[in-house]
């Protein structure tokens, strides 16, 4: 929803803004406990003049463009991702396939680094969380018990003329009302976007509609948008379809999002199965297996990273909403009781926020969206989303839900198997309740690229670069021999490259001027470039290490390179 509807709450809950009383102290603690990677230079190093003509011995004059992100469009992000091998449209040689994307060489590394960071943070570094990798296709009764088979749907409208389909809650209509007498002279209908773009599109549509009428020069009131699930049948008969420009839309109806397939040699009702629409249910049906084999005690969690599939009506906004995606989820099992779930819920909110900042999300682009009333699932005690301000508007990035014991209860009843827990200390038997932090990998990748997008001027020359945290950067270091046709330079550079490769993903770049190579590495977010020059081999003067963000360079002896980079990249 855009900000004049439910997302108004998200925008008003930006971390420095107003929030529910019980979250003020919590938000303050977030700001003080957020971890930001340190990129300090040790006192044993010495500053070194750069090798490009534009970066003089006095040091580079860097002017950061603080407004760069405000002007960036999704087309800029998509173009960068394709050009630099981060993300491609799937099946591109066959004109693509809507809602599906492939991660290129750099994108695959970025995605792996993000997943590894999440797994380390929430699984291997904790005593109370274990891992799981469940199958993509479950027994179909799983989805009957969970409610997905009957209720996992989105509202859909059809354009009777163009045959196009739209999600009803992503189309927004407003009457065109004259300022002078409150007369409604027509309707506009625009697709969900940020507020500014929606108003801009609506104004264009209204102007075009009024052009051929006696109202051409008249002023209109501000638009009052409602999504199409909130309009009456009488109003729908006046609302133009985005496809035809005429009132040819049907009333909303439910569309089940699950992908159906068949298992086995027969293709009839007995062989029907489904691709999982979420990873959570695989955790719930393995609750007893994980509990028994890990000898865990409640409270404890089960974590999983894996693919999920949803037959989205209108996949859009690049990898933000696609039909095949990846999730990172924890189901954290706790005792029942109203006095129990709230501290755990807030704790997982805090830890999730800290993780996102630690991997490089910009805190100023993040916010909270607290679900209330109709926005809360019928079984949930609470749900709070962490939102992110993408170029197309503020949207949900991840959710932290207190789900009660709904899922385990449903699967216990559906399977006939007891999914309860006996507490040795209290001597009670109960079905555990659950806190669920759920994060989409692809959405996080997009948010990280947006957060990393930066622009500055180095000695008057414009530079675009990705300011990835070293821990998730696809390439950690680039090794650059000053000249590719000087064997003595290349051999030393190769030796260093081979040594670094044992620890990190390292790029070898020997083509073109050094300054041009720096820019190439900057654009894909490589934090450090190492140049091997004649001083390295003739004077045993070590190597030059250039910092991506500041463009400053230091000179280090060869035996200090790996310890220095380890501290900068891995933190030790």
C-alpha cells in the first residue's frame, strides 16, 4: 500500500520518528547497539600518493553526492545489475519469462555472502538455533492443514478487453473531483508506486480525460486513492482499466498463488502436488525430528534458507516481487503465555535490525510497520515489518511475527501426530508458540544494492560505485599489476593473487589504465584494489592498497597485506 493508506504507518515509524510508547526505548537501543563495520587504517601504515593523473600527491579531493539515491530510478539499478553481471532476466535469449531472474557471476557471489552472513549470525554463532533443509515439494496434505490450499490467494481483477490481469490491491483508483463545486467528473486508475509517481500518473490521466470536455481549464481536488478491493460495483463500472483506458475491469476475485505439479507417472487428481509457497511449513512438520535429534530445549529455533514459489498475478519491481524467490526464516519455539511472547518478539526485532545494518543496509532508509486490526493474521498475536524505502516506494523487507501455536496445532490435527512438548522443569505439556523472523533473500539483495548505490566526485571527475560492506561484497580484493607485459610485475602479482584466493574471492585485472581499472572495480563494489608496481620489485617497498570509499591509498609490506585485509574484511 502507498503511504496514504497503510504505508502511512510505515513512513511515520521511521526510526527517528514517533512510535508506540512501548517501542521508544527499544528504538533508542537499536540506534546505540547497531554495529557498523570499522574500516580504520593502522598507525604502522603510511599514506601513499596515488598513481592516476587525477589523484594527486596531496590526496584525492572527494566530494560525496548525498542526494544520489534520491534521484536514482529502478531502471538505473536494473541496468547496473545487468551490465555488471549481478542479475539477468531469466531465459533472455527467448525474450525472458516474466517474474523469473538469474543471478550472474557477481550476483551469485553476493547472494552466497548474504546467506552465509545470515546463517552465521542466526545459526552457527548461537546455541539455541539449529538448521534444516526441507524438500521443496511436501505431501499435499501439508498445504491443506496449513490453510494454503484454501486461503493462499491474492485479489485479482481482469481487463475484459485486453485480457490482462492485475492484483486488485495494487491498482489504486480516485475520483476526479472539481474544486469549484465538488462534482465528480470521472475516475483515474494507477498502479501502485511511490506517492509522487502515483500522483504524477494520475494527473496525466486526468488531464488527458478532461482535455476533450468543457472542464479542460478547471482545477481539481487532491486525489483520494483507494485500492480496487475497496470500491463498490457501481464505482468499478466507472474506473478505467490501465490496459484499455476504458471501464472494462471485473470485480475482484481470489486467485490461488500456489504452483501445481504432478508427481509420478499419472497426471490425475491423485498425483497433484504443489511447489512450496514458503519455507516455514517444512520447519513445522519437522518440529519433532529436529527437537529429538538435536536434544534441544525450549526456547529454541529451527532455521532454513530455501526456494519458494508463488504464481504472482503481476510480478513487478525487478526481483522485489517475483515468482521464484528465496527465503531465510527462523521458527523460534517458546512456551505459551501472554507474558512470554512479547520479550521474545522484541528481542528478535532488535536482532533482525542489527543484522540488516551490519550487512550494509542504510538505517535512514529503514522503518517499522506495525500490523494492527485487519492487517494482522487471525492467528497472530503481533507482527511488525521492517520496511525499506526503495526507488519505487516504501515496502516490506522482512516480517517478525508472533504466530501463536496455530501452525503446530493445524499439523497435529491434520496428521494425527502429537506435536507437543513436555517441559522438564515445569512438568507441563503444551504445544509451543512461535516467533517467526522471515526475510526474503532477493528483497534483501535489492535493498543492499540500493543502500550501496553511491556517487561522488574525485578531483572533479564523477564516480558511481557500490558501497558494499566488505563482508558481503562479491569480490573482496582486486589485484592489479601496473603493466601486464612486464613479467617481473605479473609474476609477483600472480603470487599474491594465488595467496589471497585461498581466503577470499579475488579479481585479477591487468587490462587498461590503472585509473580505469579502479573505476571498474568501484562499480561492482570491490572494497580494496592492490597495485603491484616497480617499487614493489625494485625497492622491496611493498604494495599499494586503495580503499574504494575514500580512494585513499596506503603502502604495506607484502607480509602485512593478509593480516590487514583480514581485519578489514573479516573483522579479525
